[in-house]
């Protein structure tokens, strides 16, 4: 992959590399505690080591990457306590974001959210991978939150990116179906224009996700140990 290909968005190399690293962490390609080799990432992304180094510093500030003496950069490992704290923060922020989204909802945006909800339904029927379901889930939520405001969306993103372990609660069929039922209720509140209900349902949904994660700590985005190894190319 090269930085200049047609699929690359028009943004700085550093920002583009940071997005690619986030994607690799979410997919489980880069795992918590694993040493990150800048030269390997530079080769993978088709860039020089400089934007990789700069991107890692940005992600360090976001809390995704940690540097240790004599070792270098690695994906931050998350304790159960940290995960619990993040879920509490998410519940508060996403409640407000959902309420604001209803207040500012447009017909076109509601139609887009409806379509994304339908895509999750179809993916569940098709037996999509946990990583794909997780991606669609984030797309659904972030389309709602972007209707609130760019500031709110940015703040939610800072919380989501801190969930660095390559694990997803969408790795369990029962959990995935239960979470989609939560989405059903949230979508109904959006359709009804009920901002208070949307706020409460968002809070309940995040707490529900927290309970599932706590009960299933070994769920993995890639469905086990199968993953692309980019640490020793």
C-alpha cells in the first residue's frame, strides 16, 4: 500500500498513518503489549519512518500507544478497571450525544442511520466476522453522534480509541443479537423524535456492552489467534 494511491484520503501523511494504525489495532493486527517496529509499519503503509514516528506520538497522546524505556512503542494494555472507567465516561457522553442528535436530526441523516442499522441486521444473518460487525456497529453509532456536533463526535472518538485490546463483544452471537436489539430501541427513539428516550437508551446500551465485556474477556476481533503478523516482516 502506498500513501499516494487512489484510496488514500486527502490528508497529511501523519494523520493518514495514524488512522491506519487505529484500524490495525481495532482488527487485532497490532496487539496490546506487542512491540511496534516503525520500519515495519513504514513498509506496510508505503511511507517513510517519519510519519509513522509522528503518528505514534499522536496516538500516545490519545492513550492508545505507550512508550517504555529501552523498548519503544507498543499498544497500551487495558486493565478491567480502566475499561470500566471508560464505559462510565462513554455512557455519560453518548447519552448527551444521542439527545442532541435527536434534537438536530434531519430526514436524510435518519435515512442513513436506518440503512446502517439494516446493514448490521444483514451482516448478522450472513455470519459476518466479529471485526466486521464491530466496524458496522461503530459506523451506526458515529453516524448518530455526528448529527449532534463535530465537537461531540471528536470527544466520543477519544473515548472509543482507548479500547485498545483487539477484543470485541461482537464475537458472541448471543451478545451481538442482544446489542442489535438495543439498537432497535435506539432507532425507534430517533424515529419518534424522543430525545430523552434516546439518551436513556444510549446510557443503558453502553452499560449493557460493559457487562458483556466484563463477562467475556477473551472475545477476539479476529476470532481466535488468526491474524496478519506485521511485527516481524
